[in-house]
């Protein structure tokens, strides 16, 4: 595909959204696909390049969701496409634990180099963030010979049985799907916007509270792992106050607890750093990555201190599709793009545009309670003016308006009142500002 064949990076509507072809396909979807699957925007995609999605009616829609943070380097990025085409012609599968291949090794080498920490590291590859989180917990328990896992309010870690137990929010993720795995202990998350204590001492106060609860209710000597998102994703892009996570890791280290950063959504150049923990100079014992790692192909990873990763017996780790050669080729192309095209710095620039525009809207519209996030991972929380009461109704109206004008944005938040922005970091300034102009119209329409 030449550059001339790629979709123009402009918004363009030829029908209402959804158009007639998408509506007809939606009827087929209803008949054929489980009703348990949700949907953010009622269109059927025909093509997607960089930050534009084209539906089967010919509408070009600005993508501010990036497949929930997956196509960070742009949809069908040329380097990724070329790498996948070359790889698929060579072989499609052998299973790395049956007949190994270089791509898997090279991705692990890159992860060991890119993740923070000057210590020796090793990695394993899986298919999804949830599978990687499961493996992280499994490895930490085997290494420490302890059962308990500490997680936090507002957290999201996946939809498998164990990761549902680790996830905080009941609806839609957990309701009716139990019983869940045991030995999971949930701690308070210092959610600055809704913190009832002294805002000046929130990090230390929250840390004291969490440590007290671990020591008295669980027993630090029983804890295998502390698992936390450096930017809380589905919970509403909550950024823990500066100092809280380093203090938590210090406690973990002192008590021989594996400190795990779930960077599934916040990693791989999303926040203006390669990994979000780098904003506070942290070096976690273990990092879980997925989403943006392979440009849209299913791949995830656990990277940790070598002694932790080597603690499992031979054959204790694995999986049929984990580290598929095609996905590994895509990941290597993504890493090459990030480094050569300076996409970490680009994410910070995209974040500057988002924060400036959203803070300007906050000044104008008192229903925007807070603008928060890091880099190109930004959210706004909507409330009833003059209060902090969640306002999911306003959020739904703004989302619907933006969709009708050809802008895809995503929701989040424990209270269903957060709009999150996860654009591909390769989005042009002009396209991003066009989308933010539509968002401004959406607020004006209220």
C-alpha cells in the first residue's frame, strides 16, 4: 500500500451515523452475536488508517479511542503492516515452547531493555492483558510461596475469573459471574478529586491507611504481590498522588512482596514516557504490558527481575498462542516506530493539546469537575454543576453528539461519568483539534 492509498486524515460524513449499510449490518449482528457484547459506536468498520476509521457507508470518523489504547502508533501503521506481511509468508505458528523462533526472543530482549530497572530482567509473552496479569500473579505466588494479592479500589485488570476478582467494579464486569478467586484484598485508592481528607497530605495519609490495613487485616508476611495501575484505566484515569506508589513499593521491598505495575493501558509510549511508572522514577519488580505493544495484534507480556521469572519450574509457564510469530513481528515494528519516530515525545505533545483544550472547556462549563491524566491518556469527569455528584446523563449526551458528528470517544469511571481520550499518538494536530472542536460543540449543545 502506498501513502496515496491510505485514508485521508480528515473527518468526512456522507450519511448520518449510523448509515443505512451499518444499520443493516447491525441487524445481522443482533441475530448472530452474543448480546453480552457492548458497543461504543454503532458503525461497521471497513478500513482504518492512523487516526481515521472509515465505515461501510463511507463515513470517515476521528478515532480518539485507538481500540482502547491499542493502536498507539496508528491503525495499520505501514511498518507494522510490512512486518506482518513478511512474517506471515515465513510461518504462522510453531508454539515457542515446541519449536522456538527469534521473534519471541527479540521481543523479550526489547522489553528487558525498555522497561525501567537496571537489574537483570526476563520476560514471557501471552495473548492479552488479562492473561498476562494472571501469569504475573501466578509467578509472584510461586516465587514468594505466599497466597495473598493486594489490589485497589477503581482497578480494572481483566475479565477472566482471577482478573475479575482483581477488578473493582461490579457492573458490567463482575455481576453474576462469581464465585471468584480468593485471597484477593482490596485497598483504598487515593482518588484526589474525591478524597475526603487533607489534599496536601493525601499521598502519605493514603499510604499509612493502606499499610495499616495490609499489616492488620492480611499480614504482610502473607502477601505475594501488590498490583496497581500507574494510571487507573477503566476506573477513570485516576493518577495516584505523587509519592504514593514509590512509598508502596518501599513497603513491598521491605516485606519481600513483589510490586507489580499493570501497564496494560498506560505503557508503550502512551503517557509521554515509555512506561507510566517512569514519571516518578520507579523500577517495579514486575511490569505487565499489552494493548499498545503490537499495533493491533494480540500480544502481552510479563517482564520482571530475572530471579523472579526463573523461579518457576520448567514447563510451569507457557500457552499455545502466547508470543505468536506474527504478533512478535508486529511488536518489533512498533518498538522501532516508537524509538525512531520519537513517539514518546509525540505522546507528550498530544497530551499538551488535550490538556489545554479540556482545561479551557472546564473554565467554561462547570459540569467538568476535573481534567486529569498523563500524556496522551487524559480524561474529564462530569458532575452536576456546583457539586461533585456524578453526571452520567451529561456524559451520554456529549458522547452521542460527538458520534453523530463523526468523532469516536470512550467512556470510563466507576460512576459512569468520565470521558477518556486515547488517540493514536500519530494523530495530526489538525485532526485532534478538529475532534476537540466537535467536543466543544457537544458541551455547547447541552
